[in-house]
C-alpha cells in the first residue's frame, strides 16, 4: 500500500506551533516512505476562513521546508461531492433530513479503532445520539467532509492531534456507512506550555510566523518541533534534512504531551547559527537590518561579514542583532542609563577617555592589536587597573555594560565612530572634574 497522508488546516488563524508539528510529522512520514503529502484546506466555514490566514499557512509551511506533493485542495470547492455522498446515504436510508439538515442517527454501540500510538481505542456511542452531516445552509460538517475527502483522496494514514480523538469514532461510523475502507489513525500528543496547560496565545508566541520573525532558523525550528515527542535515539539531538527523513519513525512518537521548552529551542538555534556558513548568516542579518532601515540596500558586505563572524557564536536568535548589538548601526548608540551611571560618572573618567581618544587618533592602522596595545599602554602609564579604563570605554563605545570582545568591536566600528563616541561620552555623559 502506498503511503498517502494529508495535512488539513482550517484557515481561521495563523499556523500554530502544534499544527506545524502535525504537518511536519505527516510530511516526514510521507517522505520516509516515499509517499505523498497532500495539503487540504478545510475552509467550509466561510465566515471564519480568511485569505490572510491562508497566506500565513503557505508562508509558514514554506519556511519549514514542507512542500505539498498534491494540493492545496479546497473543501469550499467540493460542495457537490459532499452533497452527492449525503444523497447516497439518503437513498440508502442511512440518514434523515431534519429541518433542512442531513442527520445520521447513531444506534448505541461500542466502536473500536486501532491507533498507531495509543493502541485500540473503544468508545461508547451513547455519548452522541446523532451526527449532523450537512448543515441546513448546505455546507458539510467537519466530520463528514473529512471522511469523504480522506476516502476519496485515498489517504492511508490519518495523522493528527490528540484533540481529534473524540472525532475519530464518529468518523469510523461514517466510513462504515459510506462503505469506505478505514485508514490507519495516529493521534499525536498535544504540545503544552511549561505549566503543562495547553499551549495558547496567552503564553508568548504560538505561531510559526512569530518564531520566524524572532529569527529562528528553519532547520533549528524543524529540529526542535520534531524533538517534541520523538527522538533519533542515543543522545543525539541535532538532526536535519535527509538524515531526519531517514531516521523518522512515527511509531516511536511518545504518547505523553510534549512540553514546550523555550530554552531548548534557543540552545538548538544557537547550535545551528554556529554551523551556518558565514555568507548566509551575514545575508540573514542584513535582510533584517535593511528592512529596519539600519543598513542601506547597498551595504558594505565585507564590513557586515566581520560583524557576523564576531557574533556567530554569541547569537541565540537573529533578532539579537537589533537588540544587544544595535550599537553597530546606530549613531550615537543607545546608552544604558545604569551602565552610564556605574562606569562613566567616576572621577577622572572623562579625562581618561579623551586621552585614549587622542592616542587612538594617532594609530596608523586601526586594528585590534594596535587598539589593544594603545589601551594597555595608557593603563600601565596611569597605573590603573585594566577595568578602570576598559569598562568606561566599553560603555562609551557600545552604550552597554556587556559587549562582544571590546578591541575587536572597536576595530570593526572603525576609527571615526570610536573617536566620536569617546568624545561624546567624555563631554556629554561623564561627569567632568
Ligand atoms: N481542519 C481540522 C483541524 O485543523 C483538521 C483535523 C484533521 O486533521 O482531521 O483541526
């Protein structure tokens, strides 16, 4: 039997992290078995469906590298099919019409279906007396459209979230009534937040798009999502691309809810950032900075590569370039009030900064070794502790108490900016004695 799976989002919101993982597990399963991944858009509820969400789903799947083999297929364009199958059930006397709706009466019984992860699940149908298949406005209900489509699309495995377990026995009854063979079901566990509550909008980011904007790399995000409930075995954590496809095993997905762990995601992302070829990293950073208007479109590529190289091992997410490292691009930089208070207000600080400025202005080459030598020479001659000069210089040049290695940072900023910042700090920020 050839593997055919589907991902069936409703365009009623942005693509949520939980749905993204469902899509990913389906896609990995399909690729692993050289099968097909079908994208079906469940948009029968026209009032709640929105083209903007459709676009978000497309963009988010593309970001994750998930490409559909078939589709998108829109349920809103298949109304005639659902009517035809409802008619068939009507002819067979299996459903009744009630106030314009088509209703499937359910006799009390137990329904058992096999779930790839949970084993056999048995449900007593006295919980639901009847199922509405077609609403009085002529649109199908989710359960009916889902069964008709999964059957007609010859879906072999229905892989979806645990939150649909309650729907499956109803769908099993519909498969039987329609005379369709059952697919294999696999209900994958929900993702919960740190407090084990269902991941919801109240707890920070929930859509893939938000994570993309913060600056998670697609391969890191995919790696993280797949580890929510599955692991490649051993102590291995980093896995991507073809290797991930080969290793992925749906049957080994854990049954328990998976807890979303932001720190783990950050750690994984920093691992991928470290391994990103420098030109790609620089291009990713530039894209953000140009969009923000902090870099011209014809920015100096060599200069940006030096910044990317300096930050490569320090960034957890790309967004940090606009936060901790904005001082590379802003003139004057934003000065942290506390750092100014702590390091620039001391006696003699202004004089020391101006003296260093003077010495740096005379350097033949404004490179890391020369900047360092000039700074250390001043420290020695004035019999200072290094930190008495280095801390104020760091604040003067970067506006911050913590920065990447100072001399390298100064070399990259360049002579003109460093001199002007030292002067600004000495004359406008330090207390002059
Ligand atoms: N449109 C449903 C959802 O987004 C699909 C559920 C299913 O996969 O059957 O939850």
